C-alpha cells in the first residue's frame, strides 16, 4: 500500500493576524516602522490592518524608531567601528527619519577621526611585511568601505602605518 501526496499547499488552519505576524518579525530582531510596514504589505495584509497593528505596537513601545536607531548606531559604531556616513546611510535605508538619524548619530560619543584611528591601528598589525604602498591602499580602502570619508581614512591609515605624508 503506497501513500500519495497531494500537491495541495499547506495552509495554516488559523492564519496569523497582522499583529501576530508583526510580533513574530519583532521577535527575530528590532525593526523600524517602515521595515515592518514593508514586510507586512509583502505578506498581503491590507493597509488599514497594517496601520492598526503598527499603531498598537507603537503605543506599547515595541515599535520605536528612535530606540531602534540608537540600537543600530551603538552596534555599528561600537562593534563594527563604522563611520558616521555608513551608520547614517544604513538608518536611512531602514526608514528612520532624517531628523532622528541626525540626532542619534550626533549623540554617539567620539568622532569619526578617533574611531578611524583606532580601527586603522588594529588592522595595521595584519599588514606587516606588505609593501607600504599596498598596505596604505588596502587600509585606506578598508576604512572608506566602513563609512569614513577619504580624507579621514587616508590620515588614519598614514598614522597607523607610519607613512610620511606628501601633503604635510
């Protein structure tokens, strides 16, 4: 006796509500209001239903763009040691308002110059034995990819590698 499978899609017996779906997304990681709205819209929920769910979640503090931006900025500045350009761009892509982004980035301690120097110093040890010109190019490029401006990246790389500046 063989059993045959039907090609019927597996629908849940009780589909999740928009609110439950949003809670599930927030259980994975915190998200901005726009990120949640985009994901819920893609899941096929009606705009009114999405707005109601998001208002409920904002009321209880589960959706808070300012808090979300602070968390992202702390991680990006602290753990990844990125520059303010990268953090600003990431927050704007995630739908946080420019006013909140500017406030959060300004509130983070330290300057890009200090963060770039610290990151360059930690990476410079890996470049021992590499041609100084290549090491400078690699290190300054790395810093620029991390969101530091070209001038800041070059100064930090120069200092970390003890390379004489042509501009000095």
